[in-house]
């Protein structure tokens, strides 16, 4: 899988990590444009290949009254507008096999959520669209088990797969990143580290997932040091009032400094 295969992606010769970043969920066109504009500005400055991320719906919620989206068609149309306005590729997650061909009309990368990565029909449907498939490692899975998810994509006639590590369950209410998994999974496909979801604190008694955003730079630095191909970071200009996953998102104002530091680390690593 080559980054150059993705429409509109830039800076592929910069020898940098690539970045998937944006809000957890699409809340409105205005919020999507506001976030995309800032991240595009930063990634162009730092020559980071960039893909705008936004979920068109959130099917995995702890409570029935949690925000799930503004409407599938409406959110996907906003993702398409982001791509057209800012000339960047986009990624969204899908939850049912029928979502694959539908979402593929609007975005460039289809993401398989961690809880669903063993759902064969879903993975196959995503692969058959011809889009890049981003396979998120289940919190309950070993790094070695992800070779089977990648093989499902290959057996469906596509070699366009990535793996994303989003942490591993550590007890009932915490996550941990096992960095030994990165070199293992890179044997199977390009590997991304989902920094913000790795810092979730799930299964809280209130039914809303908590998080440790204060540890974002710590985890991201360790990922770069350990040669991840890409980073996944959810960001928002007002995390406290975000409709989904605000507890572990990075404030948009802090993104440029973080990425500047990570690019500097990457340049050092590239000389070793």
C-alpha cells in the first residue's frame, strides 16, 4: 500500500509520518471546515501527508441517549465538501456491510472500528470498494492476530490495508499501549498509532468514556520513536463541549506544537 495511491494526498516524499486527524464525529459543516482549515494549514507547513477524519455516525455508544450523528447522508456530504474545499482525502468509519459502498461514494479511506475488525462481511465489503481499508486493532486482540484481518482484505482482491493500534484493555476501565506490537504489525501492513483512543478510560459508571488527554504527547512521541508509519489524532476546538469523545481529544490550539515536536523527533529517528 502506497500513500501515493490516495487521491489528493500531499507531501508523500517528505519522509514524514502521515496523519489522520479531525473530530470524533461530524457535528456540522461549520465545525468540520474550521477544524480542517487549521489542520491543513499546519500539515502543509510541516509537510505532513494528511487525511481528514470524521465519523459520519457513531454506532458504538455506551448509552442510548449518546450522540450518534446528524444524519448519515448529511454527514457524508460534509466530508465530501471538506475534501473538495481543502483538497485533502478523507476517512470515516463504517459499521455495517451496507455502509461500505455507501460511504465509499464520499470518502477515500474506510475505517473498520476496533470492536468490529473480526466481522468478515464488513471487512470484505470495505475491501471490495477498492478504497484503502484502515483496520483498527481490537482492544481485545493481540498484534499477531491482525495478520488475519489484513489477509481478509488481500483475499478480497485488495492490497490497500493499514492497521491502527488503538490501545489494549488494561483491566475494566483503562487502556495501555504495548509498543512491542508496532514492529509486529508493520510486518503485515503499514501501521498507525491512534494516540487519542489509546488514552480512553472506557466503561465508566456514568456511561460516558473518560480519557487522559494530558498523556497525548507522551504516547505520540513513543509511537514516532518506535517507527509508526502514521498517527491518528482526534482534535476539536472545544473538546469539553464536543458531542462525542471529548474526554480524550486534543484541543486544536495544541496541535501545531505537538506536530512540530513530533516532526523533529521523526527527523532524528530517520538519521539513525
